[in-house]
C-alpha cells in the first residue's frame, strides 16, 4: 500500500537518527497505535544506527501492508561472519570511538528481535546484510 | 488580560494563552518558536491553532510586541466564595528583592485579603512522598515521567503518545495543596467545604489551563488562578512595611525545592533521575526515551521553561536571580525538621488521578487508512516542490507545515514567497517575450515608446 525507501550513509553520526525520526513522523500522521509505534521506533532507530556504524552504507524501507508493517534494513557490506554471535546480548564489533559515543553496547540486534513480531536476518561476508522485521497491526 | 469566571470549565480546548490582535505585527518570531507548530500567520496576524496549543507560554516569552498574553483570573475572584485560601507557588518566594524569608511573603498574602495561606510546597511534599512510594513498590514502565509540568504532559499527549503510560498517575502539587488546604480549613473552622475557595498564585500560563480543563481529573480542586504579575506590586509594598505574626504549618525544603529544576527529582528520592528544562531540550530527550536510549533511568522530570517554574512566563524576576535567591530560602527552610508521615500516609491514596490521560491525535491525518496514505503522499509531493528553506514567510512554521496546510486547504502554494517570486519572474519574462515579438508590428513608433511599453509590461507583471 505504501513503501518508502530512505538511504542511510555510513559513518555520518550527525545524521544518525534522522531516518527513524522521519518514519516516526509518518507513523504519527497515519495513526499507527502508540505501542506498535514505540516498538517500530526502537527497531528503526537501532537498525539505522547499525547502518551508520557498521555498514558501508545502505537503506531502510518502511512498508505498510494489510495487517502488517514491514521494516527492512539492507546494506552493502561488510557482512556478519557469525550471526549467532552477533545476536548475543553484549557482543559487538563496534570501535572504541563509537562506544565512547554511547553506542555499540551489543544490544542492537537482540533489541530489534525482541521488539519485532517477525525477525529475520541474512548476511554474506563481503556482500552485505539484510534484516527484515514485521509488526502485526 | 483579565477575565472573571465567564468561561465554563472543561470547554473543548480551553486556552490561557491568547493573542492580542491589536498588538500583533504579523512577524514570524512566535511562529518559529512554537514547539508544537500551533501558530500560523494569516492576513498579517498570528493565529493560534487551538487543538495544537499546549499553553507552554514560549510565544509570550519571545513576542517583542507583547501580543501574546495569558488569561488569568483577577484578584477579585477571591470573593467568589465565603472563605479564600491562597496557594502560593514556591516560585513566588523568589520574586521579591532583598533578604526576605518566605514568612514575609506569606504575611503579604494575608494582607491581600486571603483568610488563610497553604503553601503549594506542602502539596509538593505529599506528592513527593507518594511518588517515592510508587517508585519503590510498583512494577512500572520506566522511566516514570513527572506529571507536574502541564505543558510537558500536553506535549506528550501530542508528540509522544507511547510515553503516556510512563506518566505518574498522581496529581500535581497544586491540586494536592488545594485539596488538603480545603480539608484542613473546613475541619479547623467547622465550615462547609463548598464555602471555601482555593486560589493558586501562578508563574505559569499552562496551570490556568490545567485548572479550567484538567487532565487526569474530572474537575480541579482549585477555584481560581491568579498571576504573580498581578499581585506583585501590592505584595512588594506590603513586604516593605513589615508584617504581623501569623500561624500556619510551614513547608520544608523538600517542597520548596520543586520550584527549581531537579528539586522534584531530589524530593522523590529517585536513584537514577534526569531533569531537563527548556521545552526543546525536553522534546529531544523524550525522543531518546522513546528510542530506549536510557539505561535504568527511573525518573524523568521535564520542565517546559528554562530554569523550571522560576522561568515561568508570568514571573517578574530574572530566573537566575530568582534561582540564587531560592537557594538561600531553601537553606533557611532546611534548618527546620518536619515530620508529617502520618498526614502523608493518609493523603497519598487520595491523590491518584481518576481519569486516564488520552493521546491527542492532532498530528494524525483524517479519514480511512487509504485516505490518510493518500494525504501523506500528497504532503510529500507538495513538500518536494517547496524550496525547503523553512523561512516562515508563508505564515507556516516550516515547508513541511505549509505542505500540510496546502493539502488541508488552509493555504496555497502562492503563500510561499519564493514560489510566488518564481511565478512573477516567469510571467515577467513572458511579457517581455510578448513585447519583443510585437515590437515591429507598429513601425511608425519610436524607440522611446517601446521602452515605455516594456517598463509598463513588467510593472503589470508585478501586480499579478
């Protein structure tokens, strides 16, 4: 019904959060209920931060379908070698610099999984990662 | 601006903050400072979008022409009922020059004509106690968000509906004070409660609205709200004259502290609290709370005004001067130990809100989900055609707001002076083109006539 794609630049910490803020504004306009909006906000924010910190750039898509909202994060590498490990709370490859900014605590992926009704992640080293999150409305 | 009790309580979207049309010059200062984008400039005057206004008073503070005003009750209102109790906000104590203790200020309130004075700081003590208990005992969504600043509560209703469940369901110190003051007065003097009026002395416009159209309660315990600005001169004169001794139960530092930022968080005994003042800052932090960016934050005190209530739009004294003065008043009050646990235990259960706080859906587009999607799409299309300068010259605060207004039929693209300019330039060059193509149609005319025609044609275009 509606599908929007927002590019996210790698390494641009000053713009980190802009896309999730835009998605949130869109959800308010459309009247998505507060508890669902909250969960989606947490997930889009985490996904956006991940793209900025870890990827070589990518995009977030926000899609409303009958009965469900789908949020996808796709990036162009570097990919995750061990997904099970990456899904463990507290595990992170973030640099000290990023950690000093209050990010990279290793909670991003677990947080996304916890807040989404459907969660899937596929990744290929050197190619990229794709995370898909579904929210039932 | 004054007003009696002409306006009914609970009127839909009652607002204290109003526009004085005579004084408004139609500039864009308030437009650019309104945190909820509730102002538009139309026909060279500001208008306030009632459903969006949260009465924070930012526009009152920034308007150079004093065209934004807060409607409060006149002092005469204290004769509405047989007995009148003053409820001074602790901010009042810091307004008067000189080394005055709160005692001198309370004495001046008696001289204004009140039969009794009950410090709102005492209400704050009970509320602090009740919130403290809630923080320890209950399984609540963290962080618990303060309900004391009515502008912030309204901001959450509009912009952060998912955080409504975090707001503490305990009434504000003003309400607690009014309730307890009336009960105590009725008991002490053996008079019926309905003959007692309680009047808040306010630094804040949003509190007027909170009394007329309460959130979380059916009706307010407060009978009138009087601006500090309106009692200042008379009180100052009384204070200079010295005072007669009086007897009331006095508030402790715990409650007085609430006037300044962080006072509330200290008073409720939170282990990991955050206090933020200034509405723009509060909005940024609420955004971060919504994104789960805080670890183990248990209490959030958000204050719309910089320097909290001391920076309220209806105060007289500079907020920093007042803060410094309040610190000395707090130190003085600290020497006194008050133990009111019994009263607190009794009162705390009666201070719960009785009505749920509802989200305010003004940011939501109207119609079915399909219509909403369609409108959202049109807003994006219109926005893409606008220059993106957010200059406010069109009378809407941002290009996005103008796009919203256009889609809702409340403005047209030609409200944008940049688009208008483009259009005029295009028309002007069309006219020139037209003139050129007809230049040789009347060969007998000289060059001067041609030039004049050219001037006239571009002049015409500018009148379009």
